[in-house]
C-alpha cells in the first residue's frame, strides 16, 4: 500500500502539491477566497520564515518533539516486549484479552482529561498520552508478527538444540521485524497527532499550543504557518523512519528477493 504513494519520479510526486499551492495563491489574490481566512501561501511562507527567525516556533517545535519522542520511546519499551509475550505465551494472551479489548477501543484523546487530572498540563501529561496512543499499534503488530513466525524455522532451531531464548531472539523476533517496523511508523504518526492534540487542549507550549494561540488571537497567517510546519515535520519523521526501516530490513528484502527468484 505504501509503495502506491512513493512510486514514480520526484517531479510527479510534487506536481499536485505545486498545483494546489498555485491555485490557492491565485484564488486568494483575486479575492475568490476571503484573504482574512485564506491568506496566500506566499504570505504564509514569509510569516513562517519570520517566526522561525524570532526563535518562538523553534522553541515550540522542540517542546513538541520532546513529548513525542519520549512518548514513542516509552511505547516501544512497553509495546514490543508485551507483544512478544502475547504472541508466544498463550496463557498471558488469554489473561490479557479482556483488559486489552476494553482499553483498545477508547479513543486516545478521551484520556486527556484523565491525564490532566493525574499529571497536570505539563510535558508529562503530553508524553503520557502520546505513549498510550502509540503503544497499541506496536503491541498488535509485534504480537501478530511473533504469533505468525514460521513454525518450520522454529522447529528447525529447536532440533538443532537452540534454547528457548535463542529461538526467540534468533528466529522469532527477526521474522517479526517487518511487522514491528510497520508498527513503529504507525505509532510515530499517532504519537505526533495525539501530542499536538493534547497541546491544543491543555498545553502550555508546543506547536499545537502555538496554532491554537494564533487562531484565538486572529493571527491567521501564523496559524497556517504552524500547520504547515506540522505537516513538514510529520513527513520528515516518516521519511526518516522509512530510511531506518530499509536499513534494518535490508537482509529481509534480500532474502525474499532470492526466494522469489528460486520459486520463479
């Protein structure tokens, strides 16, 4: 699915964005859209550059990234080991089923009031909410990856005398890596979204707080500049994770390619 959006030349990928920006610029300049609510992109970029120069937006960006990174790191520390246990130990999977099925449907933003009550409105609240939101994709992707490990490989490792932890570490976890890396990318996007949402609801800093403050203050170009920066930030983080994924899974893709050649 992801390759649908990445296939083709670089110019083709950016053509639609450039066309939309030029169309927005034209209809805003000609008055078809009210400038008060839809300032031209050129003005938004100028305002964004000015705000970057003052240091205010970089400060808010660092606040958002700090809460996002801490939440995602804690989600990794919780979700991956828990997913391995659920995938490999049926007793734990059955014992956890009711709790997981009760907590999973709760929208992540719905726990923001609880987080505020327990942790206040500081960064601890934001990274805790981000962690809660990010842990589920990691948990389930890891669990499914471990659960669906090739039984032939697992049995072969046991026959060759590998201990249980060696089978887990050398066979099961590597075979689950494609699932885990997918979970990391999904959790990264979710963590950023929920972090910004928490900042908008009850933040004292961060890009979400900045966008909300600009909207309340009637500073529409600044508001759009913050939104644009969030889009760029999300795309950059996703790109970095894709690069890391390609490096981590290079051996896997090479093995799958060789297997397809043999099978073909």
